[in-house]
C-alpha cells in the first residue's frame, strides 16, 4: 500500500508596485487554508487598484478555495479594485467552466498582463 504525500500547504508572496499588487500563490487552496489567505488579500485589495493573482504554482483548488476566490472578487470589486488571475492550471480552468465562473473571474493573460 502506498502512502499519499502530505498536502503542500498554501503559501503566497505579495509584491506591491504602485497601485498594483501581485500575489504569487504556491501549494493548495483548500478548506482549512483559506481564511488567512482571504483576510490578507482583502486588505491588499482595499489598498490597490488592481490585484493580480499568479496561480502558476497552485496545485489544487477545492470548493472552499473557489469560494474564497469568489469572495475576494466581490470584495475587490466593492473596494474599486480589479482582480485578475494569471496562469490558471487545467484543474482550476475546469472548475471555473463547471461553475460558469470563467467570464466572471477573467484571466489576466487575456488582457496582456504578465509578471516575471
């Protein structure tokens, strides 16, 4: 019998450049790891014009993680901040399609946004 590898915890780096904030996410955005993420990024969105989440190193998003992205989108929009997602993985793209959120949580790549 093989053992499953432990879940990689969620980590993120926040980089501010003027009125924009870039957040590089690593690990899994899953139940039990979303509250601190939302709280931190809610504050960032409140003080930014654009919030870009780089999800290249995000390995999995569950329903709680998706709910957190939606809550963050709503908060950012109410705060006058635009939320963009970069580097959506296949699993997250499928989840967004399944829940009809693709157009709501639009990808930054479609708008020419790139970060190093």
